[in-house]
C-alpha cells in the first residue's frame, strides 16, 4: 500500500514538474501526453525494480537496548505539618471617609487600612454593622466601601483574620455622617 502511494506521489511530481520541461515538438513522433505517460511508466518501473539493501551494522554495536536497572528510591521522611493556630488580630492602621449628599441620604465612601499581623490566615472578613460584606484574600491590608447612610446614623466596621481553625478577634471602629 505504501509503495502504491509513493508511486502515485512520484507520478504527481513528474506531471507537475516534468510537464513544464517537455519538448514542444516530438522527434519520436509521440504526442506530449504519450511522452509524459512513458516517462511516468519508466519512473514507476524503476521504483518497483529497486530492492531494499541491508544496512551493515558496525562491529561492537549492541543489537539490543539494555533495560535500565531499578535503583531503590530513598525513603522520604514526612515533613511535620504546621499546626494551625488562631490568626493574629489585625491592627487598624487608618481609615479615611467622606460623606456626600445624594439627594435622599449620604453616600459614605471609606477606605480602611490595617496591618496584617497574621502569618497563618486564609483571608480577612470585613463587617459593616455586624453583617459580613467582604471576604478578602490572605495578606490583604486595604478595603474600600461605599454605603448609603442617613445623616447622624453611626456605621460600625470590623476586620478579622480567619483560617480553617478559627477567627481572630475583630479590629473595630465607628464612623457617621453628620
């Protein structure tokens, strides 16, 4: 099957490349089509006549591939697992807030920054008026909140670190728009 495909491939190459170089007049009395057919038949015949030759193997050449030897792997002692503990309470660094009248009440815009004192937290929860409003990734230290609030009403915020074991105490503070 491969030989036939190869022969067809050669035939196509002969037709596409050889047709451009065929003589325009025939000295043998054959038409261009007959000449191309003859050339293709000769190519196929020479291809089929060729026999594969045996490749000589040089001396000292291994005739089989040696199998790799198995080396026992060293025993690995288990690493001690880090014992989880309650994450350290974040330390409130600063908070900046701005109140603006929106026609019905105030828009409170606040930026909260804290110091990440925990080295084993999975993240931080942010609370507004005892309701969790955000779940931040570990090592976070800033949160921005926008909240509509009536004038004179206090808004309480809390920040706590957490991990799979527990939660830290909250760092809390209160703001209000006058």
